[in-house]
């Protein structure tokens, strides 16, 4: 209960913060529209040349792009800002500001993960949702309640996997402060904008088993086009749970190495 | 002599940049990913046949060259010009007995060397793995050198002029993001120009963006006949002239308007 109340406070602080910089809204809108527009056009250009690639059509690839945009939006909304402040450029672990997080009588991982929110990411969320709906309509098959449910479960496990990987990458900063692991993750995350099936075998293995960014978008997109085997869904859920546990252990182990900075 | 001062500055900046290699390698890695994604997607689409007359090996060659050219012509320094103006860093640059554009140029040269020490070996390894096919002719190789040089000059001056708009507007950086998006779509990154659908292809041929990245790549990978080459160079020189005039006009008007903040 207390945690929910804190989340509400974090959000209202974020909204007040956002309202102070009104020009930022327009800039952010421009950025959202650019990433949405370039993403959609890129897919259109590709499928203007070919009918289907390894079973992926224009509609199903759009569904995947919608998932990618939605995941990216959720990340920008509430996981990304905190972890970037923690482990990004001039991050709190590097500058020693992390002390203030440790001193608070709340779970450290909770505070380090969801303290900062970016309400402007809701724009991305709307655009991503729009692509998802458009793709769903284009795919043309009527979605049953079970289909919608399995899509939502797949998406939720995608968010959990995303959070777990990002947390693990951020935690590595405890071992080598100053290295921008979150940027490394950003680079790899972009690969999730196309189905893993379109990459060559060795890369597909990396994106599935080593840094499973491919799973995050491919599985929900399969659910959207209605050809998701129940076993894959269960596997994705299990992966989410395992990765979450591993990342948490990694973060807490790293935490013990933290020896502040400056002062 | 102004030139000697400029050269000394270039050397100093280059040496200091080499000190923090890992950071720049990470940036270069991030910039490599988008073209790399399209390399994989298009070569999978081509499979063992052709798409738009290009084979899998052709796509690999095209995109590997594009990765290097994109890095050669990308003017990362343009992003910092706005901050230099806003935070008053321009004060000390204006006091130097040489034009502040030398400061940007010195970061350019330093950056190029650092980034290329990462990008070239990685591209070479990728070439060994992915087996590109490049039909190199002497004419294309000879035309490639001036094409890259002009592309760099065009991209640099164009971006620098946009960044100088920070003299008037605090958020001129948004225009750089817009430029990056247009380069992504129209400069041969999302697809080689020949594969773009009607309207986009016309826009790509007329607007300056293709001449910042895509054109030199097409030259080297032998996609252009004699006429295509001549027309391309004409456009490149034409747009470069426009960019040069724009730079001079904006610079003169901007400096007169500049009222040092901080410093």
C-alpha cells in the first residue's frame, strides 16, 4: 500500500516537473512522431519490395513494430529515467548521489527503478498502441478473448524481461563505474524492431539466449497474429521470472560493492 | 598564421579524445546498429534470389560501405554547438584569433580518427563473416573519394548551420533530430535509393540528404552509370554551395545577435 502511494507521489511530481517546461512538450511530440513515422515507413518500404520474408508479412511486422514502440514507450515512461539517472552518463553511482537513495527507509531496488517518471512518453504509448490496433485490423482475423489475453500476458512478460535486462545492465556499473552499459543496451534494443527470424542464425541465437531482446517483441507479435504456441507463451513467462530473479540478485550483489564517491 | 593554430588545436583535441576511447567506441557501436539491422533484413529478404535487382551479397556490400561512409560523414559535433552557444562557451572561442568553426572542425577530425579505429576493424570482421560482393572499378573507386569528401562537407555545414540557429532559438537541437530522421529515410539507410517507392525516391534524388551518405555508397558499389554520376556530383556541389551560403549568412547574423551568457 505504502509503495502504491509512493508511486502516485512520484507520478504527480513528474507531472509538475513536466508542466514547468512547456516547450518540451512540442519537442517531445516531434521526436515521438519522428520515431513513429520512420519506423512505419521503413516497414512499408521493405514490404513494397517483397511480399513476405520468412513468414512475416507487412501486417504481422507492423504488429511487431507496434509492440516495439509500446515497449519503448513504457520503458521511457517509468523504468528508463530512473535507471538512466542511476547508471547513465554522470549517473548516481558514478557521482555518489546514490547515497541519498540508500539512506531512505524504502527498498533500494524499488526506489532505484521507478522513482523518476516521464509523462511525455504517453505520446509514444498512444502512437505505439495505434500501430498495434492498425496491425490488428489489417491482420483481419477476429481476436477472441483468449487471443487478447495471451497478447497481454506476452506483452507483460516482455515488459518484465525488458526491466530485468535493463536492471542487470545497470547493475554492472557497480563493477565498472563510468562505463555506459545502458547505452550498450540501447544499441542492442534497436534490434528488437524486426522479428528475430529475419536475422542470420548466430545473431538469432544471441538475441534469444544471450541478450533476449528478440523475445520481448517477437512473442507478443506472434500472439497478435494468432500463431503463438502455448508453450512459447509459457516459456516467455518463465524467462521473465528467471531473468527478474537473476537481475535482482545481480543488483543486490553489486550493491554491496558500492562504496560511495567523493566526500 | 591561422592555419597553424588550427592544426595545433586539431592535434590537441585528437589526443584528448583518444584518452576516453571506450566512450566513443560505444557511441560508434550505437550508430552502427541501424544500418546493420537493414543489412540483415534486406539480405534475408533477398535470400538466394534478388530484390530490386540486388543480391544478398550486393546488399551486404552496400550496407558495409554505408556503415563506414555514415561514420565518416556523421557530424556528431553539431550536437554540442547549441550548448556552446547557450552556456556561453562561445565567449572564449570568439576570443581566439581564429574562427570558432575551427573548434568544431578539430572535434570533427579527432572524432573521425577515434570512431574509425573502432568502425573499420569491426566492418572488416563483418565482411569476413558475411562475404559481400563488390564489383570495384577504377572509375568508381576514383569517384568515391571526392564523393565522400563532398558528402562530409555538405553534412557538416548543413548541420552546423542548423545548430547555429541556437543563436535565436533555445531548442534548435530539435532540427538536428529532424535532419537525422530525414537522413535515415532518404539517404539510403532504410533502403538503397533505387528501392524506394515513387514519391520517396523523387524526394531522395532532389533533397540534399542522399548526397550526405547514400550517393558515395552508390558510387562505390557501382549502382550508378556515367549520367547518374554526373547528375549526382552536380546536385552535391549545388547543395554544398547552398549550405555554404546559408552558413555564412547565419553565422554573421548570429554572432551580431549573440550576447554572452555566463562564460
